[in-house]
C-alpha cells in the first residue's frame, strides 16, 4: 500500500440498544456520524501531509550526482536533488557517488549486502580496534571502489569504511569513537553493515545505478533488483541513457537497450525510461528551454533518429548539462505524481 492513499471515512460504530430495547436516538446517530467523519477527515489530512513531506533519496553514480551540470554557461544551476526538491516541495538527499559501480551502490543501500572483512589479515587476530583505523581485505573482494567513506557498523560498533587505492582491493575501517577492543573473528559478526538503509528508511528511493559496469548486464540487473527489494513499495528505477560516445555499433549502445528492456519488464509502472525522456522532442520544449531550439540542427536530428540525446544536452562525453538535468528532473517529478506518491 502506498503511503499516499487516503482511507475512506469510517462508518460510525453501532450503538448498543438501551435497557428498554430501543435503538439510539436520531440525535445520537447524527452526533456519532459527525464525530467519525471528523476523525476520518483529520486522518486523511494527516496522510496527505505525510505524502507531501515524504523525503526522496537519490542512489547512483555521477549522473545521479548531476556531474558536469555546471558546464552550460548563461543558464541557472540545475542539480537533480535541488530541482526535485523545488518541483515536489520535499526534502531530497543525494547518496549518489561519482564513479560508483552497482555493487558499491548496493553495499551502501542494503544491509544484506554487507562487506565481509577478513580479520585474520596482518595480525588483526579477529579484533576490532579500540580506536583509529585498520586496513583489511574483504573475503569476497567486493569493495567501494570510488573511495567514498561510508558510515556503518561492525558488530554494532560504528565504523566508517572506504576503499584504499593501490592495495589490491583492501578497505580501511575507521572507528567513529574510541572504546574497547572487541573480538569478532571471521563470522557474521565481522561484517561491515551500512547505516544508510536505516537512515533513509521510509523515504522515496530513486535508483539510477549500473552505467559504470553496464558491460556486466547480469550483475547490474541483480544489484538493481536487490536495491529495489529493500523498499519496493516506494522505489522508482531509472533507466540508462546512451551517452555521447554510445553511438550505434558500440557495445554500450546495445547494452543500454538490453538493460532498459529488462527494467521495463521487471518494474512496470515503477520504471522510468530516461533515454526515451531525453530523446523526446516534446521534452525539449520545456518552457525554460524553448528558446534554445534543442535538436533543431541536422546533427541533432540525426542523433534523435539513432535514439540518442541531442548535442545541446551535452555536458561532456559521459554526462548531461543543465538542460539535460532539468529535463530529467521534470520527468521524474511528473512520474512520481502519476504514481500518486506526491
């Protein structure tokens, strides 16, 4: 059930008969009905307020982080998080991390994707340090390759985790505050678990993940599914778009199509095709963009025939500019309203 469906007014509870066997008076029935309707109206208003105030979280990599959005000169700054907040009147948090691949995004999103740390390494002897940092390998070699530091816990003790470049896929754990050493061995207790799932529970979640490892289609689809399953009732999956190098004949061109078709089958109404959004001439007619004649040149029309975004939306070879992010944010806001979530 979505958090935005207002309940029907409840019928007044049946009133017990009097000792003399008579039913309730008309005045009593009217009073009970009015009270029930007042309670129902208040509940509906509260539900509506909750829907409007429900926060949004962006999960993904550089496109979700609006990378390259500052390149378009002479146009206002547009970032997905701030633009969505403006259009929907709610709080939007970006947990997007440039360069992140789908396993890293899943590790940050889901407690079930915990990092399995090897506390046998270099004399760690299965112990959580009382303070400071420790560098360890992971048992399954999954690491957050972007280098971002993520908040989490190990056996309930707060530890941040980040990848250490040049260390053959090792991570650094940093204890948030000093305490006692704890023996965790190599077991379920030695896993690092993200704090971000709990922190953002109850939000609307936007998943735009997997373009950086689009060549591993099975991995992208599995990681997206696992991230979606954390809160499926309030998660929207965003499709990938063909960047300015993904021309027909390249591997990425067909890989994007394959992943997007799978997303459409898997998530139905809770999927938004971003490539279709960016190649829709009606979207180029956004009131703020109309004067720029997006897609009107021969190269623009050629790219549109290929199912690719026009050059006027280019920030760099891999990212959109402010025009592009405005189009995407507007489409997301419209989709969330169509779902009845806002």
